[in-house]
């Protein structure tokens, strides 16, 4: 049976990380002492659920966690630092600190080290999340002990609901753009000015003009969607924001 460590201090471990082409030791004191930290741990970088849902969910909701008293969000995995660094770049996970538990010491100390030899993974972390305050575990969400790789309770929304059930989640913004488009640059600046993260879909790279027209009814860029509703181009976006502040 997996161990629930609520009320206990996190294991005392030194992580071997690579930063700016230099080896840097990072301790659990560095990560947790005097801070409120959300940790989520997963079986491996670049694996399907971890890349499509687990890490992106926390990265997207990071500003909301911060607004609700969380100092840092940490993603932990039994992978080496080179793998974790490349995964962070691939995922553009700027809001999450990826920590390599290469030897599995932290994971073992948490009672979460499991055998995944059937997948050729060796020893890896069971999927879980936890809220840590000044190095003490306040709450853990541990995935059920069933075959496979369950992903039911360690997600970002479950953790956010525990911290603040009334927390306001960010709007979902998607923008269809084109390389070199000045109106797209204007729309991006307007979104960034308001701290609104967005998904960018680039015409000619990610989508065709025909597909853009099918989705938005237009062939020009940008075309901005907020929470599934078509806002339109840069002028339309300005009008939308003006209406919000009125």
C-alpha cells in the first residue's frame, strides 16, 4: 500500500540539476523551507498523460495558484536533469519548476517509488500531488492503486479546488496567427498586457487557410477565441476589452 505522508516533513534530499551548462545542487530546503509549494510527481518525462494533461494543467493554472498563496509549483520525476530540462523546453512549461529525482531518493522517501519493469521503465514514481507548507506535507492526492497509470486525483484542478474551491480559473484563449502579421503582434501585446495566456495556431504551419475559414468564417489573421467564443481580429479584441472594463 502506498504511503500517505500528510503531517510529515518531506525527505531530506539533494537533487543534481543542470543550469546554464553547470552542475547545481538543489536541496529540499532550497525548494520547501519557508514556502508554500505544490508538488506533482509522475512516471516519466515525455510520456503521454504527463505531456498532454498533467504538466500542461499545472502550467496553465500557475497564475491562479500564485494568486491563492502558492509560491512555487514543482514537477518531480525519476528522470535525469538533461531529460527534465529538454521536456521543460518542449512543453514550454515556464511556470513550473521541473526537478530531476534521478536516483529516486525523494520518491522512495515519500513511499511512492514503484516497479514499472513491465514497461521497461525500472523504478519510477507513482502519480500523486501534494501541498507542502514550510517543508511539511499538508495534503496528498494519491492515484488509486489499480493496474496501469490512473490519472484521477493528482491533476491541477483537484489541487486548486482543495486550496480554494472558489478560485477563478483563467479564460481559455486561442489565437490563429500568421508569421509577420502586424495585427497579430498587436493582439498578442494586448493579451500579454492583461496577463492572459494563449494558445497560438500559426497559419501555414499548424493550419491551412481553408481550415481557418471553416473554424472562424474568416481568412484574415488574427482570429481570437476566448472560452470558445469567436472574438475576431485585433480591433474586435480591443472592443472586447473595452467592453469588459466598461
